[in-house]
C-alpha cells in the first residue's frame, strides 16, 4: 500500500471539487449575494490543494486493488471535508459540526439537513449545497473520465468498487468507456429534468437544483417544505419519474439508450425493484385513505410520492409521513432499507442483493425436497456463481448488524427509540429524513452533537457500502 499513490489521485478529485465551488461562486455573482467571496476563495484554495500533489508527485499508472479502495475512501473524505469549508466560512447555522454534517450528507446523497430555513441562505451557497449532491451522485463517473486513462488495468477495479455486485460493468468493457457513457446519461437526464421542471412552472434556479438532488437521489431542496412548497402535481410527477430513473442501474440505462435491442441483462432486477415499489405504493395508499386523506386521488398522489421518495433514497417530501398510521410507517421503513438497484445513485442494501437472497431461499427450499439438485441460480438467464450469492447474503447480514449497532449508539446519546432507529435507517440507506422528530418536514438540527457525529459516520458507511470504509482502518490492509 503506497500512500503517495492515493494522494496523487485524490488531488484530481480535489481539483474537480474546487472547480465546482468556483462555478457556485459565479452563480452567487449572478445574484450578487454574500456567498461569492466565500465560494471563490474556498474553490481556489481547494483547487490549489488538489494541484499540488499532481504537480509534485510522479505520475502514477500502476495501481493495486488495495490502493484503488483507499483512493475511493480518501477521495470521499477529502471532498467532504473541503466541501464543508464554504458552509463553515458562511457561519450562521453552520457550526463546524453542522458544516461537516451538511457536506457529508450532500456528497453521500443522503439529504439529511440541519437547516431550519434553507431559503435564508444565499443562492450561491444553495447552489453549492445542491451541487454536492450531484457530485456525490456522479461519483466515480467524472473521476473515471478524468484519471482512469492513466491507471491502466486498475481502472476496472476502481470502477467495480462503485458498481459492485450485479451492477458492475460488463467484463469485456473498458472502464473509461463505461464511465464516459454513464456520465453522459447522468448529464442528459439532469438536463431533461431541468427542462421539464421549467415547463411545469419552476424558475431555472429551482429547476436545476432540484434536478441535481433528484438524479443523485439526494433530496436537498432549496425550500423548507421541499417539493410540497410548489403544490404542483406536474412537478411531483416529473420528480417521481426521474427519482425512479436515478435508482435504476445506470449501466442498464446506458444500454437502453444506446443499444436497446441488445440489452438483455438488467431487466429482472429492474422489474423486481419496480414491482416492489408498486406494491408498496398500493399498500401505503390503502392504509392512508381515510385516516389521513379523504379521497383515493389524494391518498395515491401523496402515498406514491412518499414511497418512491424513500424507495429511491431521495429525501424529498410532499407530506409528513411521520404522522401517518404505523402500518404505513413500517412499510416505508422497510422499503427504505431495501434500496434501489446496484450501479445507481440510490443507497441501502440494493434490490440486486435482495433478489439474490430470495433466489437462494427458493433454491434452499428446493434442496429440502430434492437433495441432489444441481446448484444453479440465474438472473436474466445468466448463471450467478454461488460465491457472488454468498457475498450478497453476507453483505445483507453485515448491513443489518451495522444498522443495529448504530441504533444502539444513537439511543445511548439520548435520542428517542423512533429517532434512533429511523435516523440510522435513513442515514445508512442515504435516504435523508426518518420518522418522529426527524421526519420529512423536520430536520436534524436539534439532535445531540454526538448523535450527529455518529450519523456522519453512518452516512459514509452507507455510501461506501461498509467494507470500503472499514478496510483501510484494519492493520492487514497496510501489509504488502
């Protein structure tokens, strides 16, 4: 494990981060607000911080798997910390802890916020806040397009760290080609949603910042009431559609957009995910019809948005689901834990792993009746090795274990049981709001400082899928 290699490539991530801050400063300049100097200064400082190792260290091309993992972790931590600087320099509601919390929530596309009234922030800072989502969602794609050509064979390993499991790129594809295609899809969908939202009545600033948050399945909105502020059915339908697209495997979407007739792999996971969402929408609609909403139309409108919102781990809101009947809250919490598809911007366990778990369960039940059956688990007709199935089940068990430990740790800080469990679920799944006092229409500002610190770690664990964050802190990782 060579630390200079990680520092060298992290320099590129920081340089890109700095450029994005400068762009946000220019947005502030358009509105002549108080964030211009803060963003331009932070951007230039971060840009220089990134360029120093690129200039001083020798060019790196031979990167090991361990080093690629550390580059991912080190890059995320470096971007999150430098991304907090503009918030901290602005002051106001942003203490040092709050600045880091908001920044990590942005980059991990969680959407949990400490802000009580985001409308009070200058537009440049609101743009930067939304852009942290978009950067976090695009993640390895922009990184790959910039530096993967220099990494040789290790580039595929690095890309697989982000698109693990069934969501990994095809084995015969070049990493930089896949990354470039995914990046174009991401930008294309962002522009498309922005245009649709503007047609639906939003101004350009709200449209683009909401698009950043939607495609990244993040949930930072420039309004305190989130999407409910607009009270616009067309806006809600557009956001729901793009939230679902953001939660689908981008490799699968790339195939649909470029070679639809040749795209044979990815359909089964997509169907499983979308059917799960549909069933959950119907259950939620039935439960909230009567106790909360008087008509089926209202129940379906608000029930479907909230379910899709948490099923994609986005974090927007059009209603306060924390006051819904317990049955609806339980269903929403379950679908939050399940998550979107691997290779998407969504978080949680991922539908790919859940599908493999059910296939393994069905296979084991068959073996009880037919002990000599040949082990074969297939997805879209392709055989999935038992090793990959075992990895999926192992990850599910570790994920749930971390969730339990996080809940206990949060309870120890004095948080209520509901806040502790749903806060851990929401932050581990990178979904944003929970239930109780941290529900859809609330925020995390009032939580104890230790609770917020724990949730920062939980957000990073969820975004980096536990192992990537833990491995660099184990002694064996640094041995040759």
